[in-house]
C-alpha cells in the first residue's frame, strides 16, 4: 500500500514547517516579544547589521528570512561552507543596484579572515545589512573589525513548551501529518533527543510517524519506546541546551578544583556522550587553569591552551583523549586561587575609589615640556640594581603598601613569597 510520504521530491518536514510569517515563528521571545529589541527595530522600520549566535535548529536562518520579509528588503543568502571572496564581492556589486540589501551568511564562523575583510567596507557604509549566523562564540570566530560593526544577539535553545507547540502544530497543520491520526502518549524521548533543535525534532517526528504501525484503534501511538526504536539510540540523559548542561559543567569544574580526577572524568564523559561542544569544555579548562591553579603550576595554563588549540583543529571523536589528559593533569595539579583573588581585589579598589594619579617618576616623558615638568625624573632602572631589583615606589601615593596578591600555600608560590619578602622587606608584609 502506498504511503502518504511516497510523494516525489517531498521536502523534509522541517522545511515544510518553516514559518513564512513572523507571528508563526517559535521561541526567542527575548528578542521578538513585545519589548524585544528586534521587534523594536522592525517597528522603527530599520535593522542594523547583526550576528545571530545560537545552537543548531533554533531558527537563525528562518529569523533572517522573516526580518527581510517584514522590512520588504532584498535578500541574498550565502553559505560560508562553499562561498568565497569572489562570491562576496559579486553580492556587494549587486547590492549597489538594490538599496537596502540584506546579506545573510550562514555559518559565518567558517569564513576566513580574508572573506570577512571583504565584507567590511560594504557593512560600514551601509551598502548591505549583514546578518551572520553562527553556532560558535563570535568573540572567538568573527574578526574584531567586523564584530564591532554588528550587534550580537544570542538565540536560546528552544524550551520544552516551545518544542511541544511545534509538534502540536505540525501534527495539526502539515499537509501530510494532519492526514494521519496520531496520539502523543509520551514526548520525553522526542524532546530529549532533539536537544532543543527544532529541525532535529521535526525530522525525528516525521520518521516516527512514518515507521510506527498504527495500533488496533488505527491511530499511531507516539511513545518514548517508539522514538528510541526509530532513533536507534538510548534516551539522552544529558541535554546540552538545558539545565543539566549547567549542572554538569559546574560539577566538572568543581571536581577538578577539588582534585578528584575520577569524578572529573565521569562528568567529562557525560558531556562528550551528550554531544557537548569540545571547544566549550576546553575553554572552561583554560579559565580554570588560571582561576584555580595559577602560579602553583604555571604549566597548567600552557597545557590548557594546547588542549584548546588541539581540540579546535582535531574535533571529535579524537579530542576526547586530549581532554582526558588535560583534565587528569589539572585535577592532580597543586591548586591556588591567588591570581583570581588578586585581580578581583584590585578591580574592587578601582571601582570603589576610582583611578589615582600615576607617580611622576613612572610617567612617560615623550616631549621636552613633560621632561621639564619632572615626568620620568627619579625613576630607577631596575636592571641597574643588584639582582635586577631597585627598591622604589610604584603605587600611587594613596595606595602605598596596599597588597592584592597573597601567594598560595604551595611550594611554587612559597618560593614567590620568599622572593617578594626579600625584595620588599616589610613594605607589603610578605
């Protein structure tokens, strides 16, 4: 018997369900709600160049299309996977004849520096309005010159309520699914395996409805078991777009800070099996290497940096070995948060009391006038002193003797404490 899904050239459900009106767009109410910033731009009839940053399947491409439609602006789309500098320049040349062109670049983080540079002039002079979509942190993946010309807006993983509404509307409104009687008995597996990705959700929904025989009642029963059987994978216990994402990374960091490599490896495995971005994990290890180890073992930062670079180049699945090595090293390393507490204390001082004048001997004296005013006078070049040290005042007068850095209780920083005490005697009470 022929299936409804045997229609030639049938588009996937996710494509069939792509909204054509902004009011049908699901989620991102922080941007598109009544007081959302994008809603305000639309009301004003204008749109700045912007970067849409968020996980896969949350509607970045659809949002770009709808923004252009709402403003009745010419729309051109490029994929960073197969577009080059030549393609960018051709789009810009066409935009000269079409005022207000919106240029959407999917996966803009894959653009090289040269490709991003090619956009700068057209974005700066308003010849095109750029909308870039990325799953990667723009601060790391988009060149500063282009980033400074764009507003960055974060799209969130879709909530369970939004995903349920997408399923409900697909079953009720899709030209094919609406002809099949479906009972949603359970949806936990469907939502969990989608990971907040609407495209994955709709693809899985279509497969389950296609492959699940009707019950005796003649209706398809959508259950967790049916979803898992169709997906051929067990129910995900880690949702990288949900609350557990934050719980697991918190436990992971605290386990390393607490010097428990076994617990840290367990939480690392949970994240890797759940499909967590390895660069996200590696970035957190970079932060931890300074925040929780610091000068107790300066090599920790070097290894964490190497880990991040290697994970960026290699990706999964091989990055699991590099992460494992780094996690074990950091967890078993001596710990110190002295660097963290030192900079926080200095920042608190500046915020509370403002900026004090730099002592005159330390000031730069590039002109004759400044030299006559005494700038740089009485400064003692440290390398001329015994042991490359000369006792002198570096702090502003009001802060003389203030100590921010207190070396940690570990062998490496105890040696630092001894050097500081030898240099500064009683000045900083080391």
